[in-house]
């Protein structure tokens, strides 16, 4: 069988994984892009993924992420009435047309931010969460750092141009995946095609929502200096792909290039689940506990992505931490999984306890202490 090596293959400036294979990433007319299989978190192709670029309104993904977090923590409430400031009212660029001092709900502002890409909505939400846009931006940068977005720095909550306001295709992919993973209850907002506020109806600028029924988000961005950008996510069956396309030359181009990238990813690769979340994969001997064994497995579904027809070239290596000494808490690390494709690491996860094991009685602890000494 032909051997595939997992490495970077330069194809017209772009990189595609699985070199020495028939896979060739399509030419994408953009300054930068990444394509990621979300379930396995495996990159499939990229161009200039770490080049700092202006994110434009893709910035609003972080704005929304922090608003969703504030809602979950009940610091704000969906029906809470907000009275926008003059600063929010006078925001240039795309707007949902709120008015200074005129009450508007958090729900309306979120729709205006996500569907209509309103800069006024973004500032109004930032000021509601943290008092000022400046304080909110501090939180944005702290969250970006915590997510591992190493080449990202925000100056505002909207994406208006600034030399110190930048991100990368790779970092924006991290952010988009975090939003999908952490706030599934709010994610459907990104698939809504239009919204009406105060008698004004505006369409979602993500044209793929009308073209491809598998696309259900996420966000467009545009300024003269950033070009036309789009982060698009599509689910087909159990698979989800995420395409981050930055710096195309038109609205039509960001749509067609993102569609091309998504179609290629679904056609050239396949994903399968290796282990289901919460399903025991092994029972480990447990010492000094109320039970003699502990069931172990994974806290999430474990997927692997490979070129079509080459799924048999994967290998899983499971390592356990032994001996296991009670007490054991559910979720406690019990080992690790490493997944290899053609000899190269592609995925991994912690093996965790699926149940808690309390400490045993005096007799059990004493007897097991002797057993451990003899081992």
C-alpha cells in the first residue's frame, strides 16, 4: 500500500496535509485561509495561516463570545433593556440603526451584531457588559490569550481598521471553533438569513446560507484594507468543516472560494469516530477503593480524519497510568490516547475515569497496600 506522510505540501503557496498523496488543495483566490475538520480538530489545508491580517467584522465573533458568556453567567439577561450611548449611536460602517437613549433589548442587539453586523450593536453590547468599550476590549484580548490566539490583538469590539487590530486565519479558526463548541444554544443565530429591527430589514451577508443548505454560519467581514472575508461552517452528516477565508477581492469571490474549499474538504477526506464520549474502553484495577476496578474512557467523542480510502492507515496507542489508587474522581486523568496516521501523530486525548471510586475500608486499604508492595 502506498505510504502517506503527514507533512506540509506547498501547492501554489498553499499547504495541504498528507503529502505524497493524490490530494492537492484547490487554488483559493485569497490572501490567507485555513480549512479544519471540526470534530477531529485536524487541519486539512491552509495558506498563510499565521500571517497577521486585519480581521474586519470577524472581530465580532469574539464580541459575541463574551456576550454569550455574560448571558450564561447571568451578568446580563436576554430581555434586559439597554439605552445606547452616543458613542454607540455614532459608530460608522455597518449598523442596525439603534438610537442613543432609545431602549433596545440584549436579544435585539445580538441579532443586530450577528445577522446585520452592526457596529453600533457591538459597542452597545460591549458597554453593557463592561461599562466601556475599552474595558471590554481588555477582556477580548485576555480571552484571546487564554484560547491560544497567539497572533491576535484587538483594539475595538467592531473590527474597524486600526494598525494594532489584527488576527490570523489560524487564530480566527480557533475562535470560531470555540464559539461553536462552547455556545451551541446561540450558534443557530449565525444561520438566520435576515432580521428586522425598528422596521428596517437587513439580510445576513453570508451568501452561502442561500446557496448551500449544509452551511449554517458563521460571519462575514469587509473593509477596503481587509478585503472581503468569510468564516463559513458546514455540516454534512456527522461531519463539520470550518473554512476561514481572508482577503478576497469581492463579495462574490469570498462566497465562491469558501464554497470551493468546503466542497473539496468533504470530497477528499473522510472522518470516522474512534471512541464515543462516556463509553468505557477499558476497566483498570483499582487499589484501596470501594470497588476493585474503574471504568475509563473519554470526555468527548474522538474522531480521526484521513484521505478517502485510507482510513486503515491509522493506529491508536492507549497508555494508562497505573497503579490506580483510590479515591478516584470521575473525570480524573487515567492515561492518554495518541492517534497516528502513516506513522505521524494526528490526534490525541486524555483517558479519564468515567466513575468515582471512594476510598475503601481499613481492611481493603491494608490488604491492597500489601498487594502493591508485592507487585
